[in-house]
């Protein structure tokens, strides 16, 4: 998450780099071999159907089961072996995420307005019919993925939500992942992973029609599959490695800032973590504190690699420069810990989700407890999009109704515009209605 050279000229001389990545990396999902492999897999699955899906599942996931669908009874019982405190925490996560999404849904409303007498226009907000969610289960099974994807789709009013999760046991997927899907209200769950899972949902190979929108995070191959399937289906985001950034000054606690940066670096060795500070001494103290915490961190092999290769610290000469820098970085998660947090709330434009004050942390959202969605834009795409919400599952459609009495007001301007464009058929539709209204040729 380095400052792009093309952007530096706008703030040149106003900041210094205190810590830069030791190496440069190429996002894995952009590698040509990933693109080629995914393209071949999608082609095979589209042409050969379920047979190709099962072949890939046996070869890539070593799945030897006879049925890839997790039955309703098995799904309902999937949480029986989990500790009670885990089940309770998961239930809270699903509940809070659902409640926040339901409130978002209430803000998307139908309306109708009469622009001029006799010309009525309006909009309707309609949920898509079918959603497919991918629930990854890698080194860290993310227990809140279903709440953020399946649960929010249900809150939006989607009729059918199916999900796939990689097979990890004889019962199917990871028990906690399956239980999270059950709590979120999934309609059908399949023990199917990777590209073959996304293709099966998109092509309608799981005993249902093709899905309309495909959501969920995954590895480089999953991200590339979503990229290639986009257009055939809608998607949530083309997300890359998880990111975190913070704006903090000398009023913040270096230990907390360091811990929060490492928490997101823990997601993977390519996860960027960045600090922008208006105090050089504070920035250096955070760097020292991260090194201290890494010495005792059990996941230091992942978080340490991410910090070494993708960690950055910038010293900004003033608060305005700090805001400029952060808007260039456009991070997925952004924490603010300063003497004047409200200044940055007013000033900042580019981020996925904002965490204000020392008592907020990205982990609260990651685990669903604060209710906001953790499927967020990465790779600076926060410059032009927000994260996953109920709106991704909704279609805003429009309608209009024109009365005969309004024809004289609307047909003439349409004739003028169409005539200038040379679109004579368009002009004709207006002209015929104008004549009919004036002469009452056609019955009302």
C-alpha cells in the first residue's frame, strides 16, 4: 500500500516515508497462470457440467463423498459439537449484522412523483431472485462470512440463497462454517470449493437455476473466477488481500495501533498495513512496538511477512496532508485515533469502513459484533465503490405513466430532439401520439 508515484506530486514535500516495504509484490490473482487456469476450468465446467465439477472437486479438494449437498438435518446439527460460548458469539454476530442490514434495507424505498401534471414517474426497489455465496475455509475459518453474505442477502429480501464451502471433513465443510450458514438462513449448502464452486453456482449446476449475484471472498483463483464470470452474473467485489490503515497522532497509544495493524496483517502475507501520523516520534515508536509484538505473536509467520513486505509508515507534516495521503491509499479498513477525529470524518472520502477512536478496532467489525459488513473494497477501489450491503442485492427499476392530457407538453420536445439526432422513428412515436391527442384519432 505505497503511495503511487503519480499521486506524490500533489503533496510533494509535505510527508516523509518512515517505513517502506522491503520488497515489491505482484498480486497473485493477476498472474497469467492464474488467469489461464481459471479460464480453462470455467470452459470445461460450462461444457461438461457436473461431471467436470466433481472431477475438479476430487482432484483439488480430495473429496470422496457421494453427495456434495449438505442435508438439512446435518446442517442444523453442524454446531452441536462447538463450544457453547462460540455458538453464542456467532449468534450475536449474525443478529447484529442482520439488524444493521435490515435498517439499510428500510432506507431503500419505492417512490412516485408527478413531474408535471399528467406525467408520473417512480422507482421500485426489487431484490434479485437468487444469490450464491462462497464461504472460504482456509488456514483461518472466517466464521462471520455467512452473516455478511447469506444473512445480508436474506435481509435484502432475496428469495433463494445457496452457498458453497470447501469440503474439509466426511460431513462436508468445516462444522463452524456450516453452522454459520445455518444461522444466517442459507437455503441450500454444498461441500464444494474453489473455482468449481463458483462455476457450479453461476452455471446452474446445483439442482437450481443459475444464480443472479455471486458473493464471497477467496484465494487468487476464486477472485479470478469472479472476474471472468462478471457480466454473466453480478458480483460483490473483486477483493484482494485484506488491508488496514490508521491515522494516529501522539495522543494515541502505540501498543494499540501496533496491535491493530498486526491484526489485519494476520490475514495473509500479502495484506498491507499502513500508518499515517503527524508525529515522527509516534511513527517510530509504533514501528518498534510492532517488532516487539511480533516476537511473541503465534501468527508472526504470516503477520510478520505482511508487515515486512507490505507495511508502510508515513509522517505527514499536518493533518490536511495526512488526510490527502489516506485518500490516495483508499484503504479497506481505516482507523482514526487523533485529538480531532471529527476533522478526518469530515475530510476523508476514500475508505471501505471507518473505525473512530481508541475504543474501536477493525476486529469488532470483522467478527460481526458491530454489525457493519466486512466485505469491503481493496486495492484502492474504495475510490469508486463502497462495500457489500443490501444494495448489492437490490435492483432499482423505474417506471412512467403519461396521461393524454400531458402529451402536448412532452411530445413536442421529443420531436425536436429526435429530429436533430436524425432518429426519425423516435420522432414518429411522439408525432403519432401528438396527432392522436389533438384529433382524438385513437380511443382513450
